[in-house]
C-alpha cells in the first residue's frame, strides 16, 4: 500500500467511513487529540506547522509535542485499520501521514489535514470550534466608521473552512443562489471556483449542542448578495433577499 520511503501514494486513501469507525473506537482519541484536530481543521486551508499547533494549545512554540501527538494518533488509527507502513532508513515510519499530508514551505514544514478525516470529524460532531477564528468580513451599513477603520462582524468559522466550503460548493455549485452570478462565466479561468459561502443561521442562535451541516446550513452566494444579506441584524434570509431582487428587477 505504501512506497518504500513511507510516503502515501496519491491513489491510496483512507476513507471517511474508516476514519469515522476509528474515531468511535475505544482508545483511539487521547487527551488533547480533539483540540489538535480542531485547530488544524479551522486553520486557513486546514494547514498548520507544529510550532503553531503547540503554541495554540498552550505548550509553547516547540515542535515536539505536536509531532508526538500527531504521530501517536496516526499510529493508533493505522493499527486499528490494520495498515502497515514500511520503515524509512531506521527513521520513524511517519505515522503522521495517516492524519495529514505535509510539505516544506517558507514558514516551515506544514501539515494539511486529510479531507476524509475532516469530513469524518464534521459528521461525528467532534470539532471544538475556537472563537479566535472569527474574522473581519463585512461592515454593517448601520455602523458609522471613519475612513480606513475596520469593523468586525463575527462569522462562523465553517463559512471559511475549505472542507465545509467544498462540500457545500460541490453540492450547490459555484453560482450565487440569490442572483445566479457565476464568476467563471464572467471572468474566465481566474473566476473558476470563486464564490462566498453564507451561513444560514445567526451565531447568536447556535447553541453548544448545534451541529453544522454544510449542505443544510451553508449556501454559495456572490460577494454582493452576501453583503446585502448582512445589511440588517438579524441577517436577511435567502428567500427575503430573492423577493427584494425580484421586486427591484
């Protein structure tokens, strides 16, 4: 199943269902594992370095704790699934590859959470959503700000997560569900795959037991319609904005 150097071949996959089975098995998840996986999930592009992870989880900026946690978790999952990984010149077999892909980047060696694992975490509702991933997106029209100032709107992290976004977009497509605008049709290749993703439920209405469903709770919208949805608090619904669009046509 694996190359001699212990690197996963592109065609070798651990399925979402295999990850789900492993996550639900006794002894797989240890203390801090869900925090680690959640940090990777909500990071930009699901990518993070070991120092970033350990710093976020309160272990300083050393790589060792993240390396050990990721490797040990990968090893437990591989053992549960009866996967084998060959030795690499007496070095570690690289069990982290069960959890993530990796490559050297300017900021250091960077891990990217495997999509199948990310989807399993979503469906099992195991993710711990960090509040620190709220980000500036839209300035409400009701707020008066000086030139150059930044106004922050709290947006659920699922809206910008690449896995949740991709599940939503694969189902609904890249055209705006309100006005039908398609960036690829208008701008060609540079617009391919570009679209905003809107969360249908206000953050204030989401309790601690709420499970986000990318198909039920997210919709692709163009930036203009996304801005219009947030022109009031609470935000307009898709249906309300569609009626407004028809009324002004």
